[in-house]
C-alpha cells in the first residue's frame, strides 16, 4: 500500500457509473481514498487500490465528452504526479465490420493503437464532418505503449490476453452484485441497415413538430420503391435522400422500443461460430480483442452513413468521446467494449455487460503491463 499519492502510477478514467462500478470490482484490493487527499482545487473524487503489482487510481468523470475528460485529467495529474499510464475504460460504438481479428460484435473489446479526433456540427446523418489537419490526429502513443501493444497483437499474446479477460469476466459476472450484468444473448446482437433510421416509425405515434419524422419515413418509402423497381440510379438518389433527411429532436433521446423500430429489419451479426459457453450455469460469449484506430469526438456517433464513411477513409473500428481529452495529460490507451454499432438506434441492454468486458480486459492488460 502506498504511503502517499506519489506511489500511484496507473490512472483509470470512466465516464458513466456502470463503467466505474465494473472497474472497481476488478481491483484486487481497495484502500481509503480520502486518506491520500488531493491538491486544492481538485474536484475529482477518486477510488484507489491495486491490480496485481500496480497501484491504481480510478475516477468517474462528471460528464461525458472530451472537455470533461481533459479538465479532470489535468487536475488528476496534479494530485497524482507519478502517473505513467492512463487507461480510458468503458463502452463504445463499434463499426460492424471485420478487423484483423475477425468480426467486431457486441461485447468485443477494442484497444487503441491510435486516436483520431472527429467532430460534429450536429449529431445526425446530414450534419457531420471530420476535422482534417495534422493537429486533429493525436499521433502514436509513446514508445513503451507502442512496443507493448505490438507484442500483445501477436497470436499467442493476444490469446493470453483474451483468455485472461474471459477469466476475469466470469469472476465478475458471478459476483452477487453483478449477476444481472450477464450476456444479453446472441439474438440481441443485431444491427439495422443504415437506410433504416431511428425515428418515430408509425404515423400514429408521430408527435414531431412540423412532421419531421414523416419526411424521413417518406424518403425511406421512396427508397423501398426504387429497390423494388431495381433502378440503380433511382436507388442511389433515394439513399441520398434518406441520408440527409432530418428527424425530430425528441426521437434522438428515445430507445428503439419506445419508437417502434421494426426488429424484422434488423440483421443478426455474424459471430463466426463464437457461440456462448455455459459456465457455472451462465451463458457467456468470449469477448474477442481488436487493436486499431479509435475515433474520439465531442458527440456520440449516431449515423450509420458517417460511421461507414469514416471507417473506410480512416480505418476507424470504434467511436467514443473521452480518449481525446485524456491524451494530452497521460500516455493513454483506450480500452472499450462494444455496446452498440455507432448508429442512430438506441438500445441499453448491452451497456452493463460491455462495461464488465472492458473492465476485465483492463485487468488482463495491467497484469501483462
């Protein structure tokens, strides 16, 4: 146990309660944080403890996004000056594609080899852009992190990291306080076509001002007709109309169940035979580990069109919001598990399980570090 704050070397940053709860559950030992104090003006609330040989400090940010992360990380570094590694741990939106390690599916964990800044003018399909200057790419991690990640990408080392993560995830899910955070099920791992937007789906439920969602529905109907007619030019034009169609602000805050999103349009994700395993009476799928570029911005990625565009242009495999804020204060690795597919459709059933997957990988990471 460290005698002062100077004895801590690992910072773990979380944005929401579920992320922090999962991380704290992974600590091998916890200590009384107020005992260590903090500098005057530091508004962070810390949790402290040990994972393996590492002395760890954990915070939950007061809000999501890069600004909150940057502000908290700056004072964090002042109170704990000997931090050598910052881990941003939690949930993210994954790109429903293949990495060098197979299909990315719900619960899989993404580790950042690079963080790329992206920003939105507005949080929807028709109003997004990515910055395009050298200053917006945070560059590579330091040499120590690059060497470690390169090693962990090797077949044997990645398998060991995955197996340790799975071991810690099972232990986590078997704890009384977290039994309800179990694997939601393969049937819940679905993605909607990007041409099927998250909006008020039924006219009878449409409470939009000026019928905004109705315009989007009309654009989708035009696309369906063009597809039925098989006219390539008309399909392309109709897809563009769906892409730029606006939806009402109220729909952005509602879940798919509340808006009546049609599950028959959802596509079950291909998991390449990675079937769940029965462990101590609990079905659970082994989370795979993916290394790559993570997009980090000031808004949640809610557009299947922009997601696919940036994934193709910049080889981004996941999107999140805090890594960019932490980067300037600590040598940083983002460790996040997929809880949605970075589109407009909102579902909550994967958040707790994904938080556990990310925290388990964090522990496996530190046991190797």
